[in-house]
């Protein structure tokens, strides 16, 4: 342990660099969760999902074995018999499932709506045949992972369709200034940025470090800020599963012309990228209309950035637009 040294670096606002401060308008949420749609929520609103039915010969397994193995030597270091966390009755089982559904859907006080539906779904839909939860072998089957996840996913999907609703975005009259960010500790890579109000640019990877260096050298960039959990600027969006999630654009920058940009540096794209792109573009439209300042969004793919010969931010954006449009045309 004596050889272990902390890699944390302090990131804070440099008061001598306030000319590089960046601010964003705080807008009202684009999505809200409302229980109004649950007032008429019924079994017909839940898509049928089925698993194999329970068999009378299924027995309750009160315990399961645990074996601890040392990773380097593969030596067994411990063995235990662990009691299963097994609801002993239908009420207990339904209560656990309803709590999980409420937590995932950010709901409270909906047990009275969910409990009866969960019981009816299990009794008439889940297995494709009618079952009685009072039978011990039915409870054994219900505690298998596939049964629990099927019930959970079916209800969460149906509830989100009724509770996650778009909202008209409005101005709040407030702004978020990056110069108001309290100091924080950062364990990943840092870069001594020039055109940022912070003493260091807190980067998540080497690509972000390279991009920050590019922004410092680009003559049409007046200031920029690296965004993360500590700077508190996020956009709400609806994920592929229908949930409300929060997305932190990588960079916010101000051009010398006064135009503002949200910039996402992207290496490997995951399944949520399209939803985040759409939300960031929508936010820029709203911010431009409400704040009276032009906001735009661009995603900077790593391969295009590495191949680019651009020396200004405007040139880089133009190259991305051309190459992205060409790629989309080839797909069509």
C-alpha cells in the first residue's frame, strides 16, 4: 500500500481567466412524469410476454451454495450455504415486484393500482395458462430470473408509455455559468487548457484531450468548457427503453462570432447516441429561440477528427457535415 499514490488532480476556476467563462440558459424540462395516464391503466395496456409454465414437481430451494475462489491462484478460499431471499406468499412476491416497478418508473403511491394488475397478469397472461399463486410450485417458478424480469419489463414498458410525456420548453430566466462551479478532484486525464475558465480541462479520455488542444489552437474559438457531473449541465431525454435519462454534452464552446455550440466527441457509438443527438439538437433550437443567441450542435466522430486537416472549428464542422451527409447518402 505504501507504493500506491493518488492520481487525483484538483480542478477549479482560475479567477485570472474569467474572460473565458461560458454560460448556458437554464430551460425547463422537455419531459415530465405524470400519473394522469395511469387513471385508466388496465391489463389490456400491457403487452403479453410469456415464459414456460410452472410444473407441479418444482420444489422450493431454500439455500444455494457459494464458493469463493482466489483469482490469481484459483485456490478455493471459502464455501457457504446462503439462504434464498424468497417471498413466502403471493402478497410478499407482488409487493416486491411493485416496489421495483415504482422505483424504476420514478413513481410513488401507485401500489394500489399495480398490485391487482400484477396478480392478474401472473394469473392469466404470463404463463399462457391460468395459474394460482397460492400453489407453492407456482411461487417457485415465479422466482426464477426469467419470470421476474418478464413481469418487470412488461409493466415498466407499459407504464412509461403512459407516464413519460413531452412538455413545452420554457425559459426559466436563469443561466448556468461555468465560473460558478466549485472545485473538485479528478482522477482521469487532465489538460492545461488556455481558453477555459478552469485551471485544467478534466478529460475522460485522450480524444477529449486532443480536442481541447485543437480548440485552444483554433482562431475562431473564443472560449470553451468541458462539461461533466461536477459542472451540472445536463439534458433530459427519453432512452430507447422509454425512460427519462440525463445526458451531459462533452463541450460547450463560444465562437469569436458569438455563436454557441454543444459538442459531443464520440469514439464508439452506443444504442443511445441517436436519442442524445436528437435531444441536443432540439435543445439548441429551443435555446436559440428563447435566449436570443444562436446555439448549434455537432457530434465529432473520432475517425473524422483524426483524419481532418482543419485548423478552425468552422472548417472541422464543415468537414463533418460533408462526410456525414455522404455516408448517409451511401446508406440510402
